[in-house]
């Protein structure tokens, strides 16, 4: 099990080189791709130092990377004897495409679209200029009819195909930037989905984190 600091890339690179030297450069590269996917697509709100990864290269077609919680550090809280799985990543050995079941059923994998430089730049700018939303006013509901799509960054070109929520779904919001809002949505099974949505698709419920009911 490899523990990764998603905040400090230099530390990550050193840790991956040190821990994976026995597996070879091919697996090292795939682990770094997994790190970039989690960061770029906001696949979890769990802090980087509180994540753990297993690596399974036994399949001929892909490398399977279960992503788990890591409670071994005091700052992560929780029971040190547990390591709940959040979701899985699959990295294709033939073309390098990355798939995940984050926010979906365990066997329902979707491909992550290729991250372009525009999305990366938009995400980096948003991290510096976004307006944080207080937690006591973070309860919102989707008001728009039809599908409200998730975006990997606050830019029109960064829509995540086939990942959306619908009218009446309750979400927690965290920040606004460029007409987009960073949100987290919990599925009925408790799995979280994070990303950006158009701000005008949201309506406040006047509740804090974890709203139970909308005030419609």
C-alpha cells in the first residue's frame, strides 16, 4: 500500500520512485498518471496525505488502482484500523486511458477525458482566485431542468462526459469562480462526486454542510 501526498508533487515523485523501484518504470508512470487524474478531476475531497493506494498489475489489459482512506496519521482522524475504499482507477496498458468508478456502481467504469492545457490552466487560476463559500451557507439544490453536467475545471471546454446530476439533487458548495461553482454531491450509496457546475443551475437551501431537505 503506497501513501501519496497529493499536495506536494515533489514529495510524491520521491515517494513513488522509492516505493515502486521494485515494480519498474512502467508502473511508476501509471501511478503518477493516477495522481494527476485524482488532482485534475477532483475525484475526492479527502486530503492527499489521507489517501492510500493499492496496485494490481495482474490483469493483461489494465492496472487496477483501488483508492482508499488512510487513517494512520493523526491529522486524518478516524479509526487507524480501517481503510475504507473510495473508488477504483483502471489505467489501460495499451493506450494509457484512465477509467474510474468514482460516484458510480463498483462495476460501472467511465473513461476520463484527456485533460487539456486549458483545463489545467483554468483549474490553477481558480485555485488562486476563487471565492470561498462559508460552510454555514453551503447547502444548495439543483434548480435547472434536464442534466447539470460536472466540469473538471471552471471552463466550458472541461465538461466531463456522462457525469451529471438533475433537478432536486442536494449538494454542498465550496467556491465560486468564472460563473462556475465547486460542489460535492453524495449518491444514495454515500459515494461522493466532486467537480464544477454552472452557478446558475443552483439555488440555496439556507442550510449548512450536508443538507437534508431543500426549502422549496
